[in-house]
């Protein structure tokens, strides 16, 4: 199976920034990926009924995750005030970036499985582990270097659209198929992404979208109208299956699928 994030890559300079600016996280990521890869192999083992076969080999994953949380505290990526959702998003971003350095895709997939398909369980686990390691917390503000902030910046924007096939980001190629997300009211009104239908996990995608981030374009008489993600100008075009639009006001180039 091909996964949308497989070709996501990083430059040698970006890898050097990661290693130099996040020394504790760098040390923790190797063990985190080693145990995640082993755990993913256990998920591949199925019996004739499609269920798990044998004993799940993921006990080391939780210990490695705890060590990674301590490393995040030490490198001042999180504080005691960091929410569980923000923490989960950080783990997702670190995993995607570490994978892009040529690391195991099996490890990245197991983290994806936990964060997306097992999201409720993952949030509980992160809250529990965070409470266990808060003795190493920093009480002050976060101290994130500009280069690290750029390295861990979101791949997607806050400007999404709804189509018949699913939801997509106007400013990136990330698209979530129908059945891979659910409208929820908690922790806030919005969309929870879980990939439970297709299992084509995309580590570039956020775990949760605020409802205000997603626009449903207006389609009428063969025309589609939607807001520009740059300036909010209403843009109009032919209702093809895929459109690339250049805003006449701010010249932002964005995309839309109907």
C-alpha cells in the first residue's frame, strides 16, 4: 500500500538543525522508532479471521514514548501547560520529520495508527505519561529556536474545503477521503481525522480540524464559488473535478476539488 507521506523528504541542512537544536529528542527518537517498528510488525501478523495473531509486541513503545516526552521537556518543546492534543500533534510532527531523514516507514505507520485510528486511547496515554514525567518540567515559557519552529511548522493550512469525495487543504495536496474523518463536538466542534476506512495514514494531516477551518463551496449552474485562502476574496470558476485557482486580488494560487 502506498501512503501519501512516503515521499516527504528533508534536506541535509534540516537534519542538521534537528540534531543540533534538539539533542535530547534526537537521542530519544532512535529508540522510539525501533520499538514502533517492532510493534508495527506485530500488527501485520493476522490470523485467518483477520484478527491479531500472537502477543502484541508494543510494550517497549510506551516506555520509549515516555522517554521522548522527557526529551521534549528537556529541549523545551513542551511545558506543563501543553494540552494533550498539542502534544499529540508534536509527536506526529516529530515522527514525520524523523521519518523524512530516511528512517523506517513501519515505525512511522505504527505512530500513525496510534495517533489517528486509536486517537482516544492515545490521548489518554499521553495524559498519563505526561503526568508521570512532569517532575522534569520547565515552568517558564517555551524556548523554541526559529529554525526548529520552521522545521516543525504545520504542512497544512487552516483553509480547507468540503467536497463530495472528502475534505482537502486549499494550499497543499493533503486530501482526506470520505469515511476517514468524523464530525465531532468534543474537544470542540470540528472534524476528527482517523483514516479508519482506507487506513492510508497521512502524517502530514492534522488530527483535528476546527469547524471554522472547513468551507463548503457553493456550486450552481456549473460554477463553483469559494473563498481565497489568502485574502478571503470570493473566487469563481467552472465546476470541474479539480481546479487550480489564482486569486484576482492577492494572486494566491490554490486548489479545489468538487
